[in-house]
């Protein structure tokens, strides 16, 4: 049975009928009036005009029975009443000779009494059927309501399932993105590590505004301000006595607005704050403060993701700091081919004195590359590695070359026993190869060269 057909049945059965008196439908009045009019007219023109006293069964049985069976007790009683009134308005039999008065009264009242009794009996049976029908209708309404509730619940469950699937897919995507970005973070240079950390935070936390407060001079100072507008009034520094400082730096715990106890701590500062800790030294380097994030994204998973991201940032920044300190005192540059610029500064004075004392000629050819070319695009580190390889393959076993700076913009080539002319020949041999590596064919003049002979007066 279709839902629309069921609705039509329920509407038809539950629509209250039109009535003139309580419990009596308008159609019952029309039926009894129509039947009695036809019966009286027929009696007047075609019969004796005595209201059918001598006809058995009496025609007035028909409306009494029909209304009792169709509408119940009350309409049946009405039909019996009308039939009785009309019966006694016409000519009725006179009392027979020898018939006592009570027998005569019984003869006159027998038919009306039977009509009333029949109306009550048949009407009550009909009322019982009507009551059963109402109970069935109520049961049908209840079952339909239950079916509608189940349908609505299913639709809500299906919509919830869809939202959960989308949310889980988004979380999985965020997790994968986090692992990919964390694996590509540059930890050799602090600035690059910080830049990659910002990208990691943006892509994994869905935060619109955040800041990284670095621990300096016994307070947290904003070093990174992502998404801040001129109208924002976020704090530039957080003193040591502040509750956020105590919670993140002192207790080293994550602070979230999801917890009622942390809401006062984060007042006007942000929504979630997580300490950035170097896992090797267990030192708090900074505090990541998420200052605006969609409330639909502020879930338990997202809070834990912020905690994990802060941990990854701590690893990256900690390693980059240690790598930078090691690079300052290292003899080898980052690529492993050239010697470091720090080592060059330490050795150049010694070699100059040695050349003066022994009279051995030592030439230094310094190459200066255009910075806008060497640091262009994402292949800058590959270009530096290719340049180092080109220089290394072009030198003798006794020659050395140093990085002039960590950006790969300059190099120093040390040529023992070579005068300025020999050093110039080596430079002319190397410059075309470097120009080809940088895509500067035909523009070798952009690579500037300076030659110095150590020990020369």
C-alpha cells in the first residue's frame, strides 16, 4: 500500500462528518426526510391513507433498520421516533368490540416499541463496528507515524553517516598531508624549517589565524603572525606570570577552549595553544597558538592533530638549530663537496703567511654568482649541488674550493703553485660550465671573478 493511498484513507476516516445534532450526521436527516416524504405521498395517492397500518411488514421498518445499521443507535432512535410520530398522525384502527383498553394500547404501541428495540440492538452492534473501525484507524495512524519516524530517523542516520564519512575522509587527508609535509621539511636551515613549519600548520589544522610565540627573555614573543588583520588585538607578548605561559611553558601541556578550566587562560589570546618542544633537549622553544578556526573543525581529532603538529615543528626547529650550530664549526659545507666558508676564513690567514714565508705561489679565485639566479625556484639546492660538482670535477687533486656563503652565491677556489694567469685559465674553464648549469649560456659576464695571489708584496 502506497503512502499516498494510506494518507487518503486516514484523511477520509478522520475527517469529522457534517452534523445537525450531536451524533447524527446530516446525511441521516436527509435520508429519513426523503424516505418519509415519499412514503406519505405514496400513502396518500396510492394507498388507504392510514399510514400503512394494515401492511405487514410495515414500510417504516426500512428507515429504522437502514439508519440503525448504517449510522448507529442515535440515528436509529431518531428514525424510530419520526416513524412513530408519522404513524400516529394519520388514521389508526379503532378499538374492537370486546377488546379491553390495555390490549388496545398494546396493539397501537407494539410497532413503535419494536422499532425502538430494533434501533437499540442494531445500533449498538453498529456502534461496536464503528468503534472497532476507529481503533483500527488509530492503529493505522500510529503505525504510519512510526513508519514516518523510522523513515526520518533513517534519513538523519544516513545524513549523519555521510557527514561522518566526509569528516573521516577530511581527517585522513589531513593526516596524509601532515605526514607528507613533515617528511619534506627542510631542517638544515632554520629559516626554511620555520617556513615549512608554517605551511604544515596551515594545511593540517584548518586554522585561519595563528601565531608562534618564541621563548625569549623569560617571556613569549610573537615571531610568526599568520592571518592577522590590522583590527586584531592579539597580544604581541605573553609575560611569565600569565596563565598561558605557566600552562604551556611551565606545565608543558596543551590548552584548549574545549575545557572549561582553560577558557579563562585563553581569554582574548586564542582557541588552542600547544607548546613546541625540542624532544632531544626537552626544552620549550615556542608556543603555537591557534587564534581562529571553524567551530566545526574544533574536534578531539583536530586538537590532537594540533598537538602532533606542534611536536613535529619542535623536531624541525630543534634539528635546524643544532644543524646551524654544527655548520658554524664544520669544515665541510652542506653538500659534502666544498669546504665551509667558516673554515676558509680560518685558513686564509694561515695560508697567506705560509706563502710569504716559503715563497710558494698560492692563488685564490673568487667567483660571485647572481643571487637572483642561484636562489630561483624550488631547484635552488639542486643548482648549488650541480655547481659544486662542476667545480670539483674541474680542479686538480691539490686544489681546494670553499663556499663563500651558505646561500651558494659565492665560491673561493684555492690553487697552490698557480700564479694569476694559471688561476685565470682555471676560471675560464669553469665559468661556461657554471653558466650552463644556471641557464646563463651566452651571459658569462654575469659571473664575476676576482683573483688574489697570496703572499704577494
